[in-house]
């Protein structure tokens, strides 16, 4: 619930900031160009309205995309965000061009004068908002350590502390706990990164809850992790040495 409220607060502050930027930019345009006979304040208002109103859904989609990047590619978060940010600004520029062309402001879908206007100032404001969104997502922590899994066809939410170990089986993952076995369609490597540092990967097929580990045993060349339930799981050669 805290995360939802915080996300709503972020959107609220972003909209307020866009409106403030709108007012400041409009005042600057009036002061700068009011002495030009060809200048119309309504043109500035239309440009800025498109810039503000169209960018609101953009910032919502951007934040969701950044959360997905963090979930799937946590180690490459900032490089991916940098690429998607540049792409977002280009897409926004093209869409705003098309909208303004539809209103009759441009003769062509892509207008060079508008390019100088947008990338001269508006793009900087949008860039700062996207980077603020990225910083928010990067520092966002899960307050409730839960995961959604399936018991048969029923989707349920369980606490991660109840999970003893996770096993990959085809395109699905099996979650083992005292309450029973649950399944989820996901990739073990991605989930292992998400569950750090509370869980540790010991094998290409296994992730183990650190709090459930009670010992490590050796049998000839093989090593095993022993869980509090008595379950023994083999440690993969490429995952040695294991410490917790």
C-alpha cells in the first residue's frame, strides 16, 4: 500500500512540476517574443498544452517500463534507461509533431522549426522528469516481501520467508514450503537477482532461502546444502564456493 501511495504522490508531483514549467515557459516566451509582430501567445499556449498533456501518459508509461527493466535487468538498469530515455524523447517529439500538424499548425508531419523549439528547451524538462522517475524506481524498495504464485489454478500471495527453496522445471518454477508446493511461470536467473540477498542460487536449477540453510555437507566430490526441513540440495560446480 505504501508503494502505491508513493507512486501516486510521484505522479502528482510530476504533474505539478509540468504545470509550473508550463507557466514559467509561457512567461519567458511572452517577455522574449511579445515585441515581434508575428508572435501569438496562443501558439505558445497550444505548444505547451501539447507538451504537458501528452507527456503525462508518457511519464506513466516510462515509470512502468523502468520498473520492468529493474525487475528483469537490474544489473543493466541505467544503460537500458539511458537508451529508452533517448527513444522516449524522439517518440514524444514525433507524436507531438503529428498532433500539431493535425491541428493545422504545421504543413508537414515533421517541422524543423518545432525541432529547434522542442529540443532547445522542452526536451530538457522532459529529460529531467524521466531521470527523476528512474531515480525513484531505482531506489524503490519492496516493503512487503511477498510473491504471487499459483496453487492449482488459484493465484495466491505468500510471504517469501515461508519459501524454503525454489526449483526450475521447464518454463515453470516450483516453490517448496511447509504449506505445500506452489508454481509460477518465470525464469530462475531473473528471480534469483530479484530475491537477493535473502535467497542464494546454488545450482542452475535451485534457489535457496538463506534462513533455511543449517549446514553444508560433502559427499566425495559433491557438496550439498542441508535445509532445516532435512532436504539436501546439490551445489552446482559453477556455483562453488557457497557461503551464506
